[in-house]
C-alpha cells in the first residue's frame, strides 16, 4: 500500500512537471512550482528525484514510456 502511495505521488509530480514545463519551458522550471502544481512540498520532490536534473531525467523517461504505451495501444489489433 505504501509503495502504491509513493508511486502515486511520483506520478503526480511527473504530471505536474508536464504542466509546468508546458507553461514556462524547461530552462525556467522551478521545483517549487512543480511541488505546488502536484500538491506536495518541495522536500517531497527532492526526496523522489534528488534535483532538478534528476526530475527532468525521470520526466523524459516517463513521457517516453507514455508515448510508447500510446503507440502500442494505437497499433494493437
């Protein structure tokens, strides 16, 4: 159950990162803004990703996985 909650928080942060990057761009990304968008504290963002660079790396992988899942769903059957 705790692992599900942690995964849920991680997903919320990554989804919030998408919203913030869409508004401000990657260079102006601020972890405080991501935390506010996700409804978590800034230390929570650091606990999950370690740094802005760590968050952006995880975000790129998350988006790539989402894209691959979408392509797989679109081409299935």
